[in-house]
């Protein structure tokens, strides 16, 4: 009688352990999937912001009369940045996308510097100058916010992957560890 | 005796809860009860505060049920440059998103920075710069550069801050109602009427409502029960922020669109 009860107890304990493990695994796995999806969504937001920023600059540059002939080198920089961005977007490589972001930022700062230097005092009086500057500042703001929310999502993901018991399920289901923040991408100055 | 003990315990619980909520909230800026005007720099006159709130409420009430567009909300926040001057556009966007400005992302946040200046022995808050953050959907109808043009023609060139803000609000309303809601009969800005209104406004500042509760709470005229029932909403307003606000955000968010101007 005692032996039978003992076996039942052991069986019950095993069932409880399996149940607890199973529930923990499901909850942990779903939480990792959610955080992984959030990172992808935020990455897509950066990609959209990058596209918008570039299209806006490109369109506005051509609309400012008299600027084009003075800014060929900046056009070249922007064209190169655009190609790098399109290549990175096609490959889906986040590091390449971050590098394209950097190229665009450099081209932008060149453009801003060009428009502010003393050699071009009449540029600020051109129709469309303030429109261009406002749209550039706006795009920069959108991109800064997209980068910030992406990094927050990366931090949340990396923390979740390292925490127990998620660390077991992350290894089991092949979740990437230590995903790289936007501002820490190697190779970007 | 038991009644007093229960009242005492209730009072203590409210205090403890309020304290912990306050501590965990940190130093985040919260919207005021008026929502549309948040004068943290204490630089606006009661008259212009009243205009901002009235127009804001009217705009939202009129258009909040318009299908697919939703109700627009224009919110003003004033900040002291010495404390908040280095705020990035990302931080201001976070404020926008926490306050949930505009229904269906039809929000617009004007942040006006003021600087403390000494003038003839008096300390005044002087307009320094303005920044604007636009909601996701609002930017379809009102771009950062269009707002830039409105700012350049209003607050940037007006000597009177009251008039500058009133014109800025008026022209912003005109753009939103025309572009987003198709309203074509927006009247021109009546400068004389506004000047008369600003000169003759006798209403009190919005802070007065909180002061009256505060005064009542510590006055010898209120009983212990009165104090208890007075202190609960007071603490909720002060520390829990937003539960008893008159107006609130429509649930909108922004992706950081916007630009800025420094005073000329």
C-alpha cells in the first residue's frame, strides 16, 4: 500500500515537473519570439527612415535653383550613399545598412556645411532653402528616434536571451546571442 | 475610536502608495490637467493659456469622430532653457508618445524654450527657441517645413509673445482644418480682437485650481474627514498624474518628425 502510494507520488512529481518545464518553455519561447520580432520591426523602421531621408534630400536638392551646379561633389557622395543603401537593403545585412546610414550622414553634413559656409552667402536666401533645412532636420529627427527605439529593442532582446531560464531555450531554438546595437556596428566610424 | 483608526490607516495607505508611485515615476514630465497647455517654464500669461485650451478643445471635439483621420490635438509645452535646453528631439518625441497626443496619430507638440533674463531689476522669462514634433499621420497634412514657414511668419517676428503664439495657433489650425478635414472657410486672424482680449483678460492662471485644494487641505476649517477626502484626489493629481485630468491625449504617437527655430 505504502509502495503504491510512493510510486504515485513520484509519478505526480514527474508530471508536475514536466508541466512546469513545458509551461516555462512555452512562455520563454514566446517572449523571445516577441522580442525578436520587435527588433525586426524597429530595424524596418530605420530602413524606412533611411529611405525617406534620402528620397527627401534627393528631391529637394534638385528643386533648389542654383544649388546643383555648386554641389556636384555632394551629389556624387549622395549617389554613392544611395547605391550603398540599396545594396545593403537588397542583402538585408544590418551592418551594411548601418554603414550606408553613415555614408548618408556624411553626405548630409557636407551638404549642411556647404550651405552654411561663408563662400555661399546667397544660398540661405534661395527659395526653398529653409524648406530643405527643415525637411533634413525632420528626417534626422525621425532617424535618431528610429535608431534609439531599435537600440532599446536590442537591449531588451539581449537581456532576455541571457536570463535564466530563457538562456536554455535560446540555445535550444537557435536564437542569436548579443545582437549588435546600431551605434556599435563594427567598421562604422 | 475604531473609525478614527480606520481613517488613519486609509490615510497612511494613500500616502505610501502615492509616495512609491511618485518615486517610480522619476522626473518625467507629465501633462497638466489642461493638457493642451503645459507651462513648465511659467512664462505664459493666463490669457494665452486660455486661448490655447479653448481652441484645442474645440478642434478635438469637432473632428475626433472623422473617419480615418481622427481628432487633431495641438499641445504647447514651455520649458526653461537652463534645465531642458539640451533636450534632444528623441527625448521630446518620447514626451509626445508618453502623452499620446492626437487621435490616430494626429498630434502636434510645440515645445517653446525660455531663458531667464534680468531686466531693470526684474527676472523675466524670455522666448529663446521653438521646436515642433509631429505625429505619424499629422505629417501627411502638415509637414515640418510648412510649420517652419508658419513659425517664421508668426512667433519669430511678433514682438508680443501672446500675439505670436495666438497667430501661430491660428495658422496651424487653418492648415490642419483645411488639409485634413477639408474646411475651407477659416477666417483671417483678427489682431484687434485678440489685442483687446489680451489687454482685458481677468481670468486666473490654471495653477489656481491646485492651490485652492492645497489651501483647503491645510486650512483650520476642514474636518479630518474633509482632509482625508481632499487629500486623496490632491495626491492622485500631484503624484499619479493623469487620472483626474480634464483633458487627455487621443492615443497618438510620433516617429520624431519636426524641426526647430532659434529666436532671431
